[in-house]
C-alpha cells in the first residue's frame, strides 16, 4: 500500500481547486485527465467522485464511487499494473447492479497481505426499457493500489479524526501531522458533519477531500456520531459506506488490535422536542448491549493483545446529558468486566487523556478535539507485539497528549 504522504504529494496539484469542492466537482479535473468521456450533455461528467475504499479484510475489500448519471459499473484489478486481468461487478439476487449512481463493488477471494492494482469503470445507461437497454459512453479511471491486511500481521498503524463538523479543509491541515509511515486505515470517529443534508454534502465535505488525500489507496472507517443522525438525509447515510456486518456498531481486528465500535446515538432523550418523535436510541443502545455481551466473550477478543473501543460520546467527561449517562449505564459495566485497554471518543470538543478511575472506568479515555482552529486534533496510533502507542497532535503540530500500553 502506498504511504499516505506519497498519496498527498501525488495530489498536491488538486489543492489549488480548494477542498471545499466548489460546485461539487472539486476532484473532476484529475479524473478527466484519467480518460473520462462525456455523456450526451457535454457539461455533465460521468464520474462524481474518485473511488474510495471500505471494509478491508484479509481476503476482500469494497470499492465505492458515485456517478452523476445512471451507469453499469465494474472494477478491473490484478497484482501488477499492466495486467488487470480480473473483473468484478455487484450482483444482488441474480441481478447485476445497473442504472445506479451509487456504486459499491466487493472484490473477494483476495490474497492476505497482497498489493493490488485496480481501476473503476462506469458505462452510461442512456435508456433502460424492459427489453432494450441503450448504453452511452464509458469512463475508465487511472490505476490505483491497495494492500489487503495480513492474516497474522504483527503491527498496525492508523489515524483518527473526530468532530470535523463540515469543515473539510481540516482534513488536509491535520493530515500533515499524521506522519509519513504507512497507515493501514483511517478512522472517522463521528460528527464529520453538522447534520445530513444531501449527497452533495457527502461529496464536497467528505468523499472528495478524502479522495484527494488518501482514500483511493487507504480505506477509511466511518463511525456515526450524534450529528450524523440529524437532518433529512441521515437515513440514507448507510447507502454510501460499508462497515462490518453493514451496521454502525461492529468489530474488526487488525494486527494485534481488536476494535469494538459502538454507536452512542444521540445525546438528548428520545422525547426531546428537537427529534419530533422520530428517534428511538434507548432501545437501539440496548440492542447493542446484547451484541456487546457476546462480542467480549469471543475467543479472538480474549486472545487479542490490545482491546480498544471507539464510541463518539465518551461515557465520562462529557457532562450529564442523557446519551452520556445511558452509555455509561449500559456499556460501562460490560467494558470494565471485559478489561478493555482504551476508549477513544470525541463529542466534547475538548481534547484530553483521562487515566483510569477505580469504580468508574477501569481503562483510560482519550477524547479528541473540536472543529474550531486551536481545538482540532489528529490521533496517531501504532501497535505491535511490544507496545501500543497513541499520540494526539494539535492543529499547530504540537503533541497535546500521549498514552502507551
């Protein structure tokens, strides 16, 4: 897998366009150079985003991208840049997915720890009648790379963002402090947005900025914060991202780290007037409790060198709001008993590293910073068989906290 720093250098020329993505097409000039052909409307490019990687496992990975017009799409891939000899499409219940603008194709049967090259293809469907399909132009991207996780990897390195709140320029600003070593993934620990408006918001404020930085070659994981549950588009968010088991709470293991991701939900009561009776997070958190009880009993969890938990809302140091207290009540005892090593959170907009407190949380709690200049942070994690090292960097490049296990 290419290093994030190399990927940044490869895309520096895009920065003049601005990460804000004016008109929703900030990354399109680079795509046009990769061989894009136009639809019958000359000012409408076929491609809306570069590919972004999701749900990386030792033997599979999902490639996602968006188009401006309905297409039939596929991925060519292989182990050398000159021989992309394999092709994969998305098939559901016998139907190859087509006439879509949101594309997600899972490459299966991959070799663990192997570097692959891939490109995306989207053929415009101009007309889709019951017995006649009319195709238009085809977009073929440049080649990108990814590397599958190793089955018995001895180490892992990753970054954590939280509470960006619709300030996409913060990604590039903070990324410069992420280090030059290879990253296995990037974790987005909630509140990338203020609320969910539409697809263009996802493109302009997340997908294109991350594509310009790393996500064509390095996968990211989106964990939902309370602000991802707000707005008219919140219920469509899952159509654009892949997590394990296709849920907002899940687990994954990479190298010596076993990670549990909890969805802490909203911070207010379900009956709060802001929600108009349209949420039920108390029951949802209790649903996660039953899953969590089973998760911490798994042999892989118990054998893992390091056991960490992600939750956007921390169970302590986050006031006395209902969401905080309910998470503390239903999740806290299970995690204490399971002897987890660390909780990584955000939400408060006040960064800090809080040591264990007997009788409350038997593990340290790391809370990332907020969206405003001077409060932003990026968290770097490296773990191997000898140590787990976390460092939090402020937005001037100065370390503001660290922890070792």
